[in-house]
C-alpha cells in the first residue's frame, strides 16, 4: 500500500453533512469550547448534529423532484 494514495468518495448528501459539520466544529473552536484532547468528541458531536439537521430537513421540506 506504500506509495498509493487513499481515495475518499462521498455521496452528495454526505458532502452536505460534512460541510455543515465542519461549520459547526469551527463554531465550537471559535467559541473556545474545544479543549486539547477533546477534538474527536467535538467532531463526532458536530457530525451527529449535522446529520440530525439533514434528517429533519428531509422530513420537513419537499424538494422539487419529490413532488408528483
């Protein structure tokens, strides 16, 4: 495996959650909430919150291609 690049391919919905999670995590950092050693916990929290927001959005908002 040496010398080979690892690739990561996210689906569009996963990319959207990643973008939201990264903004949440940046906000935690800006607010001074993330202490040394707590980074992984806050990253996980940001992803969980972004996923929750995405699921709620999907339940509450009807997109153009979902309309019959």
